[in-house]
C-alpha cells in the first residue's frame, strides 16, 4: 500500500478526537482511520502497519488498541455527536439501527471465538457460523427523501457463556444492545428511537431502554402475549387486604388471537 497524503478535510474531521488521546495515541488513531477509510473489504491491522504512515514496530499498533490511555466508549460518543446533525428527522426524532452480525473466524488463537446463529450462512443447514459476534449500533440518516444510510457508531463483542474467561462477566446480546443505547449522549429535546428486529422485542432489552428515556420500534413475535393491568385489590369488611401478594398481571391476550378479534387493526405496506 502506498503512503497516502490526507486532504485538509480529513484533518478537520479528525480534530475533534484529538482531546481523547495522548499525542502519540492520536497519531496511531489517525493512521487507523485514514487507512481503514481507503480500504475495500476486510480491515486488517496489517494494512495499517504496511501503509507506512507510522514507522513503528508492529507490536506498537497492537499495544495502542488495548491501551487504557483512551476509551472506545468516549470515541463512540464523539462519533455520535458529530453525526447527529445529519440524522435528526421531523419531530426531533433520531433513529438508530441495532443488530448483531457474525464475523467468520477460524483458528485456535482467537479469543472469545464461538459458534453463532448466522442467517446469512445459507450453506449451513442450521445457519451457524464460527467466529466473533458483534452487537452493532448505527445512526440512520436520510440524505435524500426515501433513501437512508447507516452511520456506524459503536459495537460490543458478544461472548458466549462457555467462552468467557475467568473473571469475565457474561452479558446477553439484549443486555449489550441496551447498554450501547443508554451510553449515547442524547441532547435534551431529542427522541431516540431504536429500530431493531423481532429478536430484540423482549423485556430484557425493552425495559432498560425505556427506563433510560429511549424508545423501541420493532416487530413483535407471532407468539407474543399481552396482559391487562391487574385488577384493583379490594379490602375486606374489616378494612384489611386479603392475604397473599397482589396480582402482577391481568387478563392474558395472545397476539394472533387479539389481532384477529379486534376490528381496529390495519394492514399497511412498509418499504424496507
């Protein structure tokens, strides 16, 4: 790879990140961004080393990636702030896409490697792939009407419980997704909407997201059930409540049955 001379636009784009690094660390960060931005296909650390942007021993590039002197979370927050201006939609709404994806890997020296469900792997009878599974978050922008783009912000590595190292805390994909959303620095007055598929339409994801002031837009599973609010507890003639804990739920409704019975439902075509 030939040494690239970045345009002044790149210097302006990267300047807001300088305060997040030490002076040597920012040089490594700058090299990674410039090389990865001009690559097609897989992004390898080797390409950054071979680019010649920094004349350093190859181990220095790997040490930078694991250095505690900078925080990937803070970098993600800065990316979110800089991209927010082109992603605010009418009604002060900001949509972010959340999904998990598998990066296929093979070998004995890869840490946190596992076998994950991969819908894209049609060659496997059970749609499984070996590799790393990342829960990814991206801002959704609309540069022109009817055309949306995804601006990558952050991700979290999902490690299966069996692959967790000693002392490593296990976290589900739902917990990782909720954490990515609640970490976003949303300015007051904006409504953040997480757009995700039916796999994330579960209480373990929705509850912490809603508690953090965010919203969820998803497709419900066909076996979803709804519950009415529990009936009010009635006191006995002696003024006391009957023994036992109060009910948590009211009448149960199955989604498929409920949709068929209610006459207010409508079918609406949605462009994907």
